[in-house]
C-alpha cells in the first residue's frame, strides 16, 4: 500500500504533472489520474465568488472521468481541434504545496502560473491561480482524484485548454 502523502511528495507530484504537460507527454499525464477523476475549472459568478456547482452553473472546463480527458487528449493529438493547431507552448510553475484533510485522501493546495505562447499569432499570455488537488492512494501510487483549478485571471485572450492551466 502507498505511504502517507507528505508535503514533499505532493510538491513532486504537482511539479511532475506540470512538466508532463509542458513536454506534451499526454499518456504519462493521463496515467497520473484516477479513472473517476474530476477536472474542474469553475467560472466566476461575480468579482468575488466562483461558481460552486458544476452541474448547475457554467464552468470554464468540467470533465468527469479520465475517459473524458483521454478524449480531449486524442482530439488535441489528432489535429481535429482547429483551436489547438498549432498546439500552444507552455511553461508551468507550481509552488507552495500545503496539505489539508484526511491523510488517506488529502487535499493539496498550491499556487501556479503558466506562461503560454501562441506560435500562430506570436503572442504570449500568463495564466495564474491556485490548485486544489485531491489524491487517492492505490497500488500504483498516488493518483489525482480531483483537480480544481481556480483561475484568478479569467480574461482569456485566446483559447484555453487543460494543458494551459
């Protein structure tokens, strides 16, 4: 069985995920997610509060289950996503992992930035925010059970996708 998640291990998991996204190692990135994982980017209800229920309110991104993420990755790699051709270049930075909650399924809070370059339009942008990650222990190690991405600068000058945040 997997040992308890430490702050150091959580930081390593966060940085590894960011690196896999930046290197476009999609299969390795998907392998970090549990089959029932939730990937959620809530929208802002107003200047102070984000939406709280992805089933009743509009979200920027909401994917329930790794299979939906696998489909998104397939579309990205197949060239059938016109908005993602060419694929944007990214450089993630993740800092300050803090663990809270149940040790067997802890929530990890961290701050992040992602520098994004659009080679088609020769423009760049920085997205930033906070992650709320819930991990699940398994025989193969820790897997992401839920990733909630609080996008603090939600002015989106172009498209946004899972690998940009």
